[in-house]
C-alpha cells in the first residue's frame, strides 16, 4: 500500500499519518475495509487474494526512490491506499451514504465514498496502470467519471453512453493506464444533479513520472462545493440552482477547515478543484503566487503567471505555488457571500432601520428573538453566541482569533507559516506572534480625528455632520 514517508514523499511503507491509510503506524482493519471494500468484495471480484503480500509490505510495489513525489495532503481528508497485483495498482471505492459534519453543530446525511465526502484522494504516478473497483451501496444506480483523464471510451463512466449503470449492490471494475499527469477529479455521471449535490466527488492526483524541475516541499488539495442545507434540515436539497447556504473547502466550512501549515521558505503547492455550481475567485493573502497548472497538468514554467486571485471555474482545477513567508494568511473565495454560513436570501434589508419596539413585540410570539442588522452584519456574530438558532444550523459568521471575532464562515481558512515548523509536520502551530511594531494599532477614539480631505459633508457614524 502507498502512503507518505516522514519527508512527505509518496512511499510504500506504513505511515502514521491517517491521511494516507494506516492508523497508529499499522494498517487498521477499518482502513483496510474502507480501502478494499466490505466483507472481502475485492478478493471476490478479483478472483483470489492468495499469494498477495501482507498489508504494509513493499513486495511487488512498482514505485522506486527515483520517482518519489511529495504526497498530497487533502484538507480534512485522506488518501486511498492501494495494493499491487500483477504490476497493477488496485484501489477500491464504495459509493454509500455518509453522516457528515460540516462543522461542530451541523451534520447532514450526504452521499460519498468510503465513509466520507469528498471521497478519498486517489494518488498514482504517470505510466501506472490502475484497476479501480467501485461497489454501489446507494439506493439507486451510479457510475464514476474520471474527470479530465485520457482513457478508453468504455472506461469514461457516463451511464447509458459508455457503460451500463452500476446498480445497487453491484461492483464494477475500471482499468486503464495513466497517460498524463496533473490535478484531476472523479464524480458520477448518473443522476448527476442529485449525486453531486449531496457530495459524491473526489480528487485524482497523477504525479509526473519524471522528477519536477522545480519540486515542491508541501502539496495540498481540496475541492470547492456548495450545499443547500436549509435551516433545521438534515439532508442537502439537490433542487437549488443558486441560493446555496453552505460553501465549502473539501466539504467543511470555517472554522472547521484545516489550516495549511508550512515552514518558512518552503515551496508550497495548492491544488484546487471545483465541482460546485459556481465559479470561485480564490484569493491568498501575503504572497503573489504563481498559477502553475490545471487539469491539463503542470504547465511549462514559461507559462506560469503571478496572481493573488485566481478564478477556478466549474469543472476546472488550478494549481497555485508560492514560497511560504511567516504569518497567518487568509485563503478564501472572494465572493463575499461564499465566506458566510447558513445565509437567508429572502430576509428584508434592515440596515439603518429603527427597530425600537419591534424586539419586544416579536418576543411575545418568538421567545428569545433579537433584532439585528440595523447597524451591520457584525451584530449577527455577537448575537449568535447567545441567541439560539434553528436546530442543526450554524451561525453566518463565526470564529475567534487573537484580536477578536474573525466574522467568517464558508470558504475560508488560513495558511500558517512558521520558522520552526518541523519537516513533515502539519500540526496547527497556533496563532502567529507578530514581531513588535508590526501590528496595526489604535491612535484615537475621536470620529473627527485628523483633517482628512473630503469631497462633501457626510453623515458621521455617531450622528451629525462632519464639518468640511
């Protein structure tokens, strides 16, 4: 089975990182069942399991030290182990319902693979031949489309076009050589509107056979997705076209999304896939990153371009790379509604509305009601701490940092870079300690401070007019 060694390279040895299969340095029964199906289905489908090496053995594995790329770390996710059989890398995916947590206090019945949404990341190397078993434990038929991969038509996974539908209880096998490298994805092409809406997707990373001329030290990936989990409900609504209320990195919302941890000076790659129903301008603070690749693979260096925001379109992937600099740097979608949780889109605008007396009247029929929104949405973050909302529904704005409320949700996380992060460690280092004199600070509490140039009189935030 393949995993990641202590230096973050793709390896064939058991590892302690639960993202890459084993738990506590051993291949757990649960991990093996998840990777290869339940009740020995893989052995039955393949004919026999006799003569195979024990879990964790490197016998028969094709990977060599000459091509050991940096293992990819999926945010809040994991990488699917494989086993070698007759020179072929075998994987096993199980399509099934999963009980998924978007963040503490919000769970839903979703569909995914091998117990999670997104499903586990598949990692292999250009030139490998892969054999992927897919068992359907859903209540309806499905397929898997290997999005962006070059393969025979009959392996493309479009139900009714390139293959029969994979019915409940059945196991199909897909087998093909990997003729390319790059950041790819997988998802159904059967009842696609529903199955994508409830979480059926995953990343498929193909490392180049030849060593990269500019190697990376840390390699991350995540999928962009949207969900309509209406307040108080427990199943995503697949009929929504625009009014989504949860926007996720790898099916998590802030503050539950993993930070991306790196050491100062390391070269970091972030692979981003989009299987949502919206395009997302992904913005990273603190650096000008280079856009270096897509589902077409890593581009020639002459085609790399410097950006701080890159739109990842629906059905696309993008790779961005940068050299890490110390700090806590926001990484988020720049669609402002996409960094909020559980938004209500039909609520009247109360900005600037005098709500005196409304609160008392509404409390007669809605005990605990609190008026908010008169002075801005920041009130919501404060009120949500002591006003109970609908069951299984997150506040729109949440998270607390070293300087107070972060007021974010949805597609937002942090790139945390420190000088003393150990090689191969992804442990959260806590909040960044800014060097003395490098933090913005208050110089006055007077709203009429200074003599700023103004075009015309304006209404001050505390009433009255500011003189010219």
